[in-house]
């Protein structure tokens, strides 16, 4: 893929740990790629499967979801529920031959600034090497 | 499997109705919900009745499935427990859907006796309507031979054609001429067989052998048809080409027994956009096709109902554009159900996969963290 490809990435984070990681990163003046758009939700468990599907059909080249580590969820089990929904969506995409690797799910704790910027950079490079999302620019989805 | 036998002189359907009639007259239940041929003669509808003559003239195993039985049962018991005992006479996939709807609080099974029977499958609705007489004779041939060529594609590879979570199962396979097997599967089922003085202690080996034989054939067919389906729909291009004829009528959703929402998310204001939003969307995508959000609707619906999908194929019958929705959905459903080791309609007390979790599971879907990523974009202050 040409260097000019600038992927649109949506980074969905929970309001407790995920965004906390981003805050810590900002406190340390860390850098993450500009093409990553952060979207805060109260809990990853509050995400519906349609929230995961729609960006991938409507313009995002990749979607990454970060919530609290297992056992750390502010609401006890939101991240476990999110994991089930991510698994469901990925399985649906896989079984139809659509690209499920444009959806990532990784835990980021409040203090894990390094982990947050690494994930943003790693996912951006991952999507860059994949190229643009074919579904995002098709008119017939 | 243990069970007893009842008389079926006059054919399988007559055997089932006379069993029901006797149960009704002995007070095993107060009413029966059963499919009956419509007066015009070319289709079938559900009736709820305590009239023994109507039950005697009903068609417990119609050649088509215009309305999924679980939907009919939901219409009756959605608002709560039935005040009188109702026997619901359904195909295995309808029983399974009813059990799933019970978990979704759309059916109250508290005062319902579920009655199922071995089901050879059904014919395509449109084919049947074009020539009901031919369809009827083809179906009676199917009841005898149990081959699959003329069935709907999802029925051809259905492996849940026999005993399920019902209270009483009527076995047609492997029974002697003019006999039917009766299997009580729950205490509620035993209550009925006891009242009718049917001793249900006979080992039904010939039934079991025949069921296994048919299941093996169906599994083989399933493997074959899955390869063919993948050939047709797998990948962005093929999937969008297959769905490109979708007119957005939502028939598949409306007839689906599992899709019960009063307001479907995909018909809601959530997907309505302002003019400017549509224009910028068209600009981003180069153009915009209407009806909108076809793929989102189908993928989204899969994410909402595929875990409870019983592969009844009613969606495919209802599609005016002949899109193989039933085959696509059952293909996906098998995978999502496999993911959570969930068999819909098998166990009334097993929770739906999306209302429960285990702490130690699904680690394949967590992206492992490579300690300190040092890719090309990872420069930081």
C-alpha cells in the first residue's frame, strides 16, 4: 500500500480504564497517531454489536476497543460481556468471509499509558499494512 | 429412548389427531393449538380450539410452514401464563423456537404442553402455492420415503428433525405400519401418557436406528451444501452481490420467530439521518444506494438473533426476492452457536449466551499485547 494511505481508526474506550490510559499518556506527553479517533463509552459492556459493525461499514478502516482488565470492570462484568459480543461479531464476519481482523479488543488499565499508545500505533500500522477497508467506501453496503 | 405406541390407522396425520382427540376428551389439556388447512385449501393456519371435531380435521404436519408455530404460541402467551392447559402441536424447530422465546420472555410455557413429531421437512411455500395438489402428494411421499430433494434447502440439511425439548414426542420413523411411537420426555409428558394408559416403557430401538440413519444423511448433506453456499456468498464481493437484490421489506425479520422486538433497531430513528449526513455519506462512498444499510441490517440481525436461530427457514420462504437468507443465517448461526457451545431450544434452563459469561473463556478474541511496540509509528516524546 502506498505511503499516502492514512487509515481512519476508531478507538472505543471505556470511561474508567481505557480513557484513563489515554489521560495518563497525555500527562506524560506521549504521542499516538493523529488518525486515531477516540470515542468514549461508559463501559465496553454498553457497546452493542451494531456499534461494532456500523463503523466498519460506514467509513472506518479499523475499530479497536479497550476496556478494563478482567476483574477490574467498574460494573463487575461489563468487559466480560464485551468480550462475548466482540467474539460474536468477529465470528459473524469470519463466517461470511469478511475481514474480522479490522476489529481488535485489548485491555488497557488506567495507568497503562504505554500500552495505550502502543496499541494505537500498532493497530494503525496493522491497518496500514492491510490497506483500506473495502466495505467502508462501497456504496452498496 | 423409551416410549409406547398408539394406533395410526388411516395414516400418520390421522393417528396424531386421534391421539390428541382422546387426550382432549380425557381432559389432559383444555385446548389444542394446531395447524389446519385454510378453507381455500391452498395454505395452513394455526387454530386454538377445544372442539374435538376441529382437532380431528386438523393437519398436525402440514407440507409447508407459512407461520412459525412459536410465533403463534407467542401471540397467545406473551402476556403471561395461560389460565387453561394448552397443547401446542409443533414441528421440532417450532418447539425449539418456543423454548428460546420462553427465555426471551415472549412465551410463557408454564401451562403449555409441547408436542412434537419427527419432521421430514417442508416444501418451499411458493412452490406449494403454485400447485397445492401436487405439493400434497409430494409431501405424503416424503412422509413415507424421507428423502430430501424436493424439500427447502434448510430442511434438507436439518439435523434437529426429531425429539427436542418438547414434553411429548411422537415418533414416525421406524414405526410399524399403522402405528406411532409416543415418547414422554418430561414429567408433564408422562402425566399425559399415564392419563391415556399408554405404557411408555418399551425400548424404541428401531426408531433410534432410523433417526440416526436420517441424521447421518442430513449431516452429509449439510457438509455438501455448506461448501456450495460458501462458494456463492463468501467474501465482500459475493456477499454484496447476493444481498444486492434485497428490497428492504423486512419480511425475513417479521416472520422470524426469534425477532420479537416491538420496534426493530434497524427500522428505528437511530438509523435516520439528516439530509446533509446522507450527502456527506454519498460523497465519502462515491455514491449511495437505496434502500440504505442493507448489509448492516442483515449482519446486525445476525448479531441479535443468530444465537437463538433454530434454522426453520421461514425467512427464506418469506423473501420476495428469493435471496437465500435462511441458508446464510443458518450457516452463520451454526458458527456463533458453536462459539458459545449453545444449542438453542435444547434446554429450557440454560441461559442465553449474551446474558451470561465465564471469566476464563474466549482468549482467542483478546488481542495479545506485544510488550512495548516498536513499529514504525511508535515514536513518542
